[in-house]
């Protein structure tokens, strides 16, 4: 049985769903993708600050060994282990972000898709792929395995 030359059912807009709805869901998805990228940068911040804080141990030791105990002590007491934002280390920032804004964003994205298109994802992109691909040309198949 030949496979249909088009997207699978999970990537087809349900009957009665208008262009405006698909466009709005696409914009919401695009916004979530930006938040996902920001989340990755937040985790990068978390890891980089943590690494820098651990490197301060070496810097403090090296200042002491070089005969600068006052500088070493000032770095040790004022900077080592310091909160990066009032009352918070970066792990707490990550947790607050994940538990609040990020969780709500994902929930509302899922809610909109479930309410409006039966939970289907990436309809805007799937329709764009259909408009842009060249049917019948290798590397332009509608679905995985369609060119086998």
C-alpha cells in the first residue's frame, strides 16, 4: 500500500480550523521555542557561575601563596559563595523559573493546542513544509520513510 504524499494525520489541521487559529498556534509555539532557548541560557548561566565560584578556591589559594593574604581573604569572604541575586544562588533562580513562568507557558501552549486542534503540534510548520517541498524529489518526502 503506497503511503500518502502528505503529512501524517497528527500534522494535518482538523476540519473547521481556520487559518487564523493555525497562525496563532504557530506564533504561540514560536514564543515557547524562544522561552526554551532562554531556559537553556539560564542553565548555562547556572553552570558558568557555579564553575566560576569553584575557580575562586584556586584564586584565593594562589593569592595566599603569592603573599597577598588580605586580597585572598577579601575574595574568600566577600565573593566566594555570594548570592548572585538577592537571597538566591543560580539553582534557586532556575527552580523559580522552571516552577513558575516556564511551567505556566508550557501548560498554556498545551491547553491551546488541546482545546483548538485536538493537541496536534506544529501545524503551521507542517503546512509550511507542504507549501515549500518539491513533491517526488529525494530529500523532500512528506514523512520519514516515505522515500523507501
